[in-house]
C-alpha cells in the first residue's frame, strides 16, 4: 500500500504574485434575516374548523340521522 502513494507526484501550492487572493477563513459571523409574518391560523386549520362547524350544525338540525353517542 505504501508503494501506491510513492507513484503519485506531489502537488505544490501555487499562490499568485499579483491579483486578489480570496480566503473564507476570516470574519465568519451570523447572517440575520428579517422576521417573517406568520398567519395566526393556517388556511388548512380554518378549513378544518369550518368543516367541523358544518358537521355540528348538520348534527343539530338532523337529530334522527346523527350517530348516537
């Protein structure tokens, strides 16, 4: 196994003599975003509550067809 690493040439680091060098090692900090306005009730929850209300109204208006408790 050690013979396999000897066959590969070593790569040398090349730094440019002119121009910009970019580094991501410094000045890392949190990035805060604006708070998002969330609805108090989701649309799905409102639909579910409306369906439950309709079922309750139907049960009250038709007591003979309602399921026994």
